[in-house]
C-alpha cells in the first residue's frame, strides 16, 4: 500500500558527526517505511516508526505496517534542495532504493542535487537498483565523495536468510553490485550489521562475508551488533520462533544481561577482526575530509583518530569512562573553529588542554598526531 503526502521536513541535521562509523552529519530519505521488511530492523522501534494509527488508520489491518505501507514525500526533491542549500558542506547518509523508486525516481533526483551542490554522500544500501544511477554516482565522485556500503548479514540466500530478510535482494546481487561500483572507481564495502547471535555469528559465515567483500572490490568491513527494544523485540521473536524456537530463551538471557550481551558482541567482533586481518581489509571507514575548509581539515583528522579509539574501546568492551573521554574530546575538536595545529604551535600541549574535554593524557596523543603531520610537511 502506498500513500503520497506533502511534508515540511526531509533533512535531518544531527548534533554531532557519526564519528567512527559512517562519518555522516546529515541524513534524508524520500520514503517512509521499507518494502524489504527485514525482521531485525530497529526502525520499527516507536521513536523511529513513521506509522501511527491515529494519523494513518489504514495500517490497522496490516500485519507489518512498516513494510506494507510506504509513504512517499511527493515534494521530496524540491524540499531537499531548499533544506541543504545553505547548510555547511558535510557528509550525508542516504538510502531507500526500494521498488517504489522505480516509479518516482526521487533517490535519483536527490543524488542529482548532491552532485550539483558538490555534497559528499554515504549510501547504506541493500538493492542493486542503485546501479541505475551509476552515471550520477560517478559524477559525484569527481566533484566530491561517494561511498556505498552494502548491508549484509550473510553471503548467500538460503532458507534462514529468507526468514530474516523475506523481501530483500539476495546477497549475491549485492556483491555483484559492489564489484561493478569498484570497477568504476567508486568506494564500496560491507556494512555487516547486525550480526545475528547464534544464527550468523559463526566463523564460516563471517569469513564468507569478508572474503566475498574482498573478492568483489570492497575496501572495508563495518560490523555491529543487534539492537532489540520494545516492539522490535516482539516482532523479531515471531521470526526467531520460525527459525528455531529454542533460541528465544537464549535471546531473553542475552538481552536481559548487559554483561552477557557485551561478551558475545566482543567475541563476534574479535572474529571479524581475525578475518579482516586474514584478508587484509580494514574494519572501519576512512574519514573523508577534503570537502571541509582547508584550515580545519587537520581538526577533522585529529578527531577521526579519537573517534576510532572510542569505537575500538566500545567494540572491545573496554573502560566506558575512557571511551567517553575519547568521544567527548573528539566532538570538541571536530567542532573546533580554529586550526588546532596553529594552537599547538603557539602554546603546545598546554594550549590543547584549553579545549573542552581535552585532558593532559589525550593532549599527548593529539600531539603525536600533530607532530606526524608536521613531519609530513
């Protein structure tokens, strides 16, 4: 079921950059809901779910309104252009290449705006339908930056895959699309999220996904765990029951214990790192910084290092206070308006500690990064 409507909002401006992960500051989508209906999708959670029965009573008779009732922002392209036109240039998160795109073509129109305004883009995608816009993607690459991350939980479509991703394009087609992008010089990789515990966290599946990424020209693996809250949890359990009802008890234990949840995610992440090392592929996305004003690019590079340290601590189950110390310092430096290298040259580490969130220990780490850049010339 489809519904066209006019909206006043399309561009999301996030408080901070998505540091250490996608590096995005903005996000936008011309469609609400997703026809692929992946059973683990966190967007069914109340705070994200676009469908409310008081506003859209048509959803009351649907089994899964999120995937069966797609809303189309009929004024999406012009609204997007107006919203992004005077914003500081920064990376934007895009997706939504679902079947309805064949009719409306709003994703293509938004890409065209990003090309014209030289807006760098990150696309998180499941569908090779994106390839219809390869011509625009190549133009964006020439003018700014484009990165396409392919969302994958498995390297092949089988009965298990069909339970958890009932309507999405098969993994083989995503790897083929990754190869075509790579052959055209477009950065691409795998967004290996979520890795489903007890289902897709085996060495075999993890190695196959990473190996296939490398074979098809992918440049990174970005792994993450499963999130289950509220309605998302009960919805997912319906399909978990179809796959293996005995896993519901395991999942209940897993998601009722922060310690157990952390331990299993650490184990999964270590397995990912093992195979990233084996196939010589990085487990993070290198931050693009060339679209920023030249005088603050060093700030962005320093912040990148701190964000990645915070992310590593998080994924490896390290000290949360240390993780947040790095993250807060990264936010402050990322949004610092003056050139941090100039500050260091004038005042040394003492000057760095005047930046909110930067203590003496972190200032010494920043000094190493800055010294490296000074030595590079």
